[in-house]
């Protein structure tokens, strides 16, 4: 045999020298569930080792993450039911605990990057990402609310706006609103291809944000469709997005790849709660080795084309990465 691929695998130094895909903590975005509770850390039963944190708890968590090299965080608000209504008005109040926390976090940690969540469902008594009327999720009527929410978050100190709602035209509406308020420097990471997935359950448990009726299939994408993601990506690019996201990640590696091949924008992947929980469960039962399976799962997303990955594994990966240096 003249060609023996194993010659390039014979030594760890050679394997490392020609490694095609490299994953570092700087590629990861760590999701944090922010609450207004007096309890610093509250466990989430369906998300092992993840917690609802009050502001003091968030400070401690960010300090620990910075020690491990994690510098980018996305904040999700845990809004009490009594503050929710059909118009999601609490999300627009300048003194709501989410905006207040953003101001304090950025004052305490000016060097980090904070990403927000823009949608109505954390604040909506209906549990949907848009306004609801007679069972229909209203697209155009929702856009001004999303734009105002984005402006309030940017003014509080958010670096990257994260519209997760999947309303048509929302990226343009948000971009124009930000620019009108002299916030051209604030980025938009659009949830470009967000699928109507079965893997979101633990996240909805964490925020208590499941729809009170119906489902999200009229605005989130059909899991059977890939070409549709290209259409969404083209629109988001035209409307001013700075990053394109695919959600979920593990079951949609082909979608991550096709967006990477067809866009010049950075591609993000959201390694969602159900993907996290199922690996945690398998490892807890001794069926898989956590320190091997977890980085392999993340590496598959990077290899598929993700430039950044939102993942609940971020802190564990960063700790493992530091240990192996």
C-alpha cells in the first residue's frame, strides 16, 4: 500500500498538528437563568447542575466563569406569573428586574459580553413569542413590542440582541429601532432557523414559559425543512443581522453546515436544554463517560460550521479545557 492514512494518526503530536477543528472556551456562550428571588440558587429538576440565580448568584457565577476563560453570557429572565399579561408589558418597563440586573452586571463586569433574549413568551400570560388574538399569533402587531424591548435592553447595556421569536421582519424592525436611538454598535444574533422542536422542554420548565394553549408551529420552523433555513438566512442578512443562529444544534448539524456554506456571517448553534439533559441522564446512569461525550458533542457542532455555541455545557467544557492545558 502506498497510501496509509494511519501514518498521520500514529503519534499524538502528529494528530494534534493536523487537527482540523479546534474548540475553545472563547467559542462558547453560557446561558444564565436570572430570577428576582431572595434565594441565590434554585435547582432546576429537568436541567441537572443548572440553576435559577438571583443577582448575587449571577455575580458569583460570572466570577467563576471568568476564571475558566468564559466571557460571553446570555441572560434569560424567570418572570413570576403575577407580572405576566397578554401584552407582555413587564418586558418594556425600564425598572423591571431584568433590565436592572443588566445594568448592574455590566457595571460589575465591564469586560464581558452580554446577550439578551427578545421575545414575548417570558413576559406573556399566553406563553407565546408574539401577541395572541383568537388563538392566532399576530406577526406585525408584535414587531413594535420586540423593537422597543430591544432598545430598552441595549440602553441597559446589552452587547448582542437575541431575537428568539421567529416573527417575520423582526430583524429589520429591531435594527432600524436601534439605529434610530444611536445604537448602531449593538449587534443582533438572530434566531434564524429556530425549529418547532421537542427538545425545549427543560428550558420551558426553567422559565415556566410553556404555551398555555396550542403550539408554536405557525412561527417556528418545521423540523423536516432545510431549504427554508436558507430563505430565513437570506432575509435576516438583508435585514441587518450580524450572526445567524440554528436552534437546536445536535439534531440539526446539516442545517448548521448549509448555512455556513451559504453565508458570510458567523453561524451560532444553540445546544438546547433537551440535548443537554439527555446526555446528563445517560452519564448519570453510567451509560456514557461525561468528560468524553460532552466535548465530542460540542465538537460536532463546531465541525458542522458553528463559529459559536450557546450551551449549558460551557462551564464544564471550560474547566476540562483548562485542566488539559
